[in-house]
C-alpha cells in the first residue's frame, strides 16, 4: 500500500505537474466560467512558476545539501577487508532493455560503473545488485538478469555476484538485501547509489539493521557555485527541481512511517 500510495501521490505532487495543473485550471476558468480574473491569476502564477523554476537554480538549492551530506565520507583502503558492495538499481532502463536486449542505462549509470570499480578494488567482496521493476505502470523486465550478465562480462567472478530482483523501493532494497546476504556486525559493507539519494538510503538501511558505508556517485551539482548557475532550458531546471523535491518528500515520508532512522541521516 505504501508503495502504490507514494507513486500516485508523486504523480500529482511533483512541482512540474503542479505548475501545469495551475495553468490548466486557470485556462478552464477563463474559458468556461465567469471567474476569469481568478483564472488569469492561476494561469499566470503557474506560467511564472514554470519559467522561474525552469531557468533559476532552485533545484540545485534543494539537491546540493543532499549530495553534500555523505560526500566527505572516506571508504576503506584497497587492502581492507570488505564483505560486499551493494549497488542500488535505478540506473537501468528496463523498457529499452526488454526491447533491444542487453543492458540499457540512464543518466544514473555511474552507480554501475562505480560499483564495478569498487569490485576491482576489493577483489574478494561480494557484489550485490538490488532492484526490480519500480514504475507504477510497470513495463519492461527486471534488470537483475542483464546486470548479472554485465558484471560477468567485465570480469566479476560468478560466485561473487548476488542478485536481488524484487525490490521496488528503497525500503525493500534494504530488507531484501539484508535477508539475502545476512551480514554480521563485524563485516564491512559499502553502499553505492546516487549522492542525492544517499541520505535516505543510509537511513533506511540503518533502520533495517544493516550498517553500511556510503559511496555516493552520480552527482548532479559541482559545488556551491552551481547555486548561481542558470539552467539552459526550462525542462532541465524542472527535472532537477522534481528530482530534489521527490527526495525531500521521500525523506519525510520514510521518517514519519518508521522506515528511516532519522529525518536527515548523517555520517
């Protein structure tokens, strides 16, 4: 229920959708009712918000604190004993992969490339992929099979690879992975996911009783200089704003529902 509720809520709550809804409601009031002044006000507000949030670095202001939260955490040395590396899904395009074959990647592909790099750094560590079909209107196939094949093709031994194909959100990532690998308190595990998603992921894994070390990747901002950098297109700015807003809402929702150890987890 939590999964479906979150998907439906976000379908209408993302800022870009809200701006369009404001414009649409305003135009309907202008065209079909006598409340034209209210319609003009709503349509103008939606349009102004759409353009402003599209060009100005509003999304960067929201995403930068998330990305900086675990950016300074150091990883174990190459000679250290690491039990496993957990790579969270979200970098794969299951719809395209199902139609074209192989493993199609999206802009979060660094989760996979960094996971492979760390697997080479600790050659005895298990390499865990956790991710299922996560969309509300599920399409395509799960990525576990293609990801497993890719890991073998780049030289990761079959006995090191662990695939968890059922998780549809971060909570299920943590629970399913913990049940699968049964970590002990003395073991060191490294978690690889996007930097903006790392605070929520760490909070969820801690709440599930699985202590991990953060290896954030897929940074969307460079540093504080991006707080003054305009976006070149409105869609790019809106996409950044939607991504950051979704993550902040996720942090609050997971904390209120008892699925995270803290509202904003820290190292």
